[in-house]
């Protein structure tokens, strides 16, 4: 795994951007703000945050189960990101609710319980959000 990830955003038009990553040559993601600010022609930053949290937690649980030599027949995750306005009327993420639905045989139920107790600590994204992430912003001329 890389210790750094490099994302590049290039404005396509309006609030729509093409996003590329040094680590995935040839892969392009389209982002946009929802209507009425943007046209809703791509995923929004809040959507990416919700999917990042869900993906990371789901992968952490799956990794724990595989390390425990448990078979996961199916694994689905639902993420609900709730936004609300703060005192300055700015939109903020209030909470993120994650519901995970692993399907395992009864023989692996004990392993699932063990993993449920520890997997969250291994999710880079949700653990970092909980601890707070330092963000340095520079606007060049």
C-alpha cells in the first residue's frame, strides 16, 4: 500500500471536475455538485466521503474474516450520511451511519463476533475521521 495518494482535479465545466490518481493511470472519476449549484452529473464530495467510509469499513471486516479463515458468503453495506447546517448556516456532515450485512455459515459466527469487536480499528478512513485529520490548504497565484 502507498503511504501517499495523489489526486488531481481538472475543471471540466461548471462545478464538474475530472479526477485522476497517480496510483491508477487511465482511471478517471467525474465529480460534480448537486443541483442547484452544479448539474449533478457526477458524485459529490459527500457521496465520495460516504462511499470511502463504507468501502473502508467493509474491507476491514472482510480482511479480518479472511485472516480468521472464515468464509464470507456475501457482504453488503449501506451508508447514510446526514448533513445539517451549522450556526453559520454552512452545510456540515453531522453523522455517518453504516449498516453492514455479512452472511456467514453458523460455523463462522464466532469468528464474526470476534471480528466485529476489532475491525473498525483497522479502517484507515473512519478511524482518521474520528481522530480528526489535519488539512493544509494553500492557494497559489
